[in-house]
């Protein structure tokens, strides 16, 4: 049985429409006009226990709205959400006990107190057994390197230190499902890696289901097995990460180191799947569709213009694929 | 559940006591306030020994008690709650494994610990400076404590109602000024309610705020008999129930109807 079931979920926002000026404002006071905006439009998916799901989409695509409905913070306009047998917005407190959540920069740590005090309060609020608390604290301290942070006041921590503590606080009560909304925003690479490793480790050990929204696709590449891609409120892809890459990642980027260039490579001579990204006297970067062209074709056509010294080939990453999807180039391919 | 509320209270008190200098300033401020009251009434009493049946000593004691009780009654969570709603922190608070009302009750109790400390220190210093009358009997003193404790619950639900208004207004400053005005007039903070015109006395008698300051001080002086005190306590329970229901309805409605914006 799926731990998260989402069926025909819809969320519409009412947005008040005010006319400009004082008169318009007064008019609004007596005759409020509202415009409906659909944030999430009829989405359905199931998530199994222990899955690591990357929930991605542009700003305003409906990610946070979905997460808020999953956590019970927003009431769906229609449709159904069931998390481990509980309808979150009907039995919020009961649901809260089995989930954990990180919302961007909002913190559950107490600003003026040492970190460990917040952990102790979490232990009491979630009624975590002594044994579990001790084990988790020890384990988390090790993976997230919290040893020197626990006795520091939260306000004296850097952003990265704070987020590491926040993540630890979120997993302390062994939640069944964890929602991470932009957990790595504004963090440096080392902290990001640290947090990614932590999520993977805990998932392996506890089979915690994790739903991760992020704009850093490196997070998704390294942590998630499955991608749900949402655009303008509808799901446009739901499936394995690798399948996604194979389906949409039809391009290869090749960089050639060249010399003795005799003329600029003109567009007329090349086929349409062949795109020059960068070109100068000593190097040229080319993107091409590997289903229609082979690297040999490219080498042949370039060698007419110059001498090739070296080359690097790189498959298109998630980021490039998504850029193309957002630009509308790949939809319904 | 009580364990959890107390744990939150302890946490909040710890955080509050972290700003000890703030608390010292409050105490200093209150002492000055009491001094001003004492000197005003000293000037009034120069012309006669008794005004409306109160001696100068009684009036001094009255104001020392008023100012010492003031933080216990009138601090409260509305500002914390209002800011949390406005800044979106409420999202985090709604994800706690304990209900919002219980969580904030913990916060309120934590604040109470701070305000009791401030109140007691203020009282002791002013008692030494100006002299006070002691409670009329031990039983009355116990009733005094009981009525104040119930008052904290009464004002807690009132504060929840005030705080909930932050869902609808951008700043709860205005509503808070309103709350303070209501509290300070009808609790007897500004002047003893017995000095009010009759129609205001009637309003004050119906509202629960009189029992936050004026009534407990009357009990302290031994002006109420036991039956009257029991009536006061019953009235407090009824108000707790009424305010709880109002707060619950308003808060649930607000949470339900307010859609939190964001992508």
C-alpha cells in the first residue's frame, strides 16, 4: 500500500482584484472582486514507503501548494490526500506526529537558546523514547557534524550550521514521511553534500519516505530515485530519474580544442540538430541530437574548418533538460 | 499533555530570562510608575484623611499591587502570536504535534514565570520603600492567588482572540492598544472601580477583567466574604468557557479561510 495517495487534487486561490487609487480601494471594500487562480490542477500520484522523490518545477508551478496540502496546512479545493491512512487537513495533529518538515528558512529551533535545548523540547513534544533519542542524537551528530554546534545559541550559527541542526531536528522523532521544501537554498557545496548524504543514509536505515523540492538539481541527481515534474499546476512527468533523462536527454555536448581555424563555421553548412554554443579561436562547443547524428559526423564536418587537437563529450544534465522543458521545447516529445 | 505544556513553558521562560536586562528595566519602570501614583495620591490626601472610604495606606497598597500584577495580567501572547501569523511562522507552529492552543498556553505560562518574577521583585522593593498593608488573612491570600490564576486563563483566551485578528489586519498594533485600554479601564488598573460612575461600574461588573486586578485586591483587603468570592470564581469559569468557545471558533475559521500564499 502506498504511504502517500494523492487523487485528483485541485487547489484554487481566490485573489482579490483591486483597482488603482483610493477610489478603487474603497470600491473594493464594498464590492470585493475576486479572481480565481488555479495553483494545482487535478494531480494524482502514489508514493511508496521508502521512496526518495524529487518534486520539481519552476517558481509558481504549484510545488509549495502541493506540499502544504500534503502536510495539511492547506485545505484542498477538491480531491483527496491520504498520508499513511490519515487525511492530513482533517486530522492535522495526528498527522503531524508521523511527519517532519523543513520549509525553506523557517526554523523550529529556539533562537536564543542552545541547539540542544530545542532538541530536548522536540523529544518531549513528540514523546520520543529515551533510547531512540540517544541513538538518533549520536548518529545525527556524527553524520551532520554537530558536535561543536549543540551547545551554541541558534542565533550565533551560520546559515549552513543552522540548516544542519534543522534537518537533525526534523528527523529526530523517526518520522515516516519527511517533506523538505528547498532545504539547500543558499548553502555552500560542502553543507549541501553533507545534507544529501544524511538524507540518503537515514532513508536507507529507517526507510523514511522523503519528498524533496529544490531548484538545485544536483540535489535531485544525487538523492532522488524518482522525479515528479509539475508545470503550471499539472504533472508533466512522473517516473524514474534515469528514464526521465533517457527520454528527454537527447542531446550531447561536445567540446573541441582546435587550432589553425581557417574560417568561422557557417550555419548553412550544418544540419538543424547541430547547435554551436560557444566558438572562439582555440575551442568550439557543440550541442547535437545523438539520435540523428553521431560524434563521427560532427568530427567530419568540423575538420573541414580546422585541426582538432582534443575533445570532451558530456551528456546533457538534468538542468539542461529542464531548461528546455521550461522553455517549451520538449513538451509532448 | 500537561508535561508537554510545561516543557514549552520552561523553554519559553528560559528564552525570556536570557534577556535579564530587559526584565530589570521593567522593574525599574514599574517602581517609577508606583512612585508617581503615590505622590499624586499623597497630594490629594493632604486635604483630608479619607477619600471614598480609603485611607492613604490602602491607596498606596492598591497601586503597588496593581503595578505588580500588571505584567502578570497584561503581557501575554497576542504580540508573539500576531507576529508569527504575519511572518508566516504560524505554518511551523501548526506542524507541531500538539494543538495550537496548548502550544501557546505553554508559551503563556512561560511568560507568566517571567512576569511573576518581575511582579514579586517590584512588590518587595516598593513595599520596603512606601510600606504596604498585608493580606487580611491567610485564606484571603489563598483566594487572591486562585482568582489571579484563573484570570490568567481568562486573559489567555482573550489574547488568543486579539492575536487571531492578525489574520485579517496587517498589524495588530491597533487591536492591541484596544486590548490594553479595555484591560486597564475595566480591571481597575487606572483607578479603583469604586470611584467609577455607576454605568461604568455596571459594565465593569459584567466583564471578566475586573476580576483580574480589582477583585483580587479587594479579596486581599478582606472586603469580600467567602460566598462572594465563590461567586467570583464561578463567574470566572463561565467567562473562561465563553472566551474559549469564541477563540476556538474565530481561530478555526481564520485558519480555514486564510489561504497561505506561495508557489
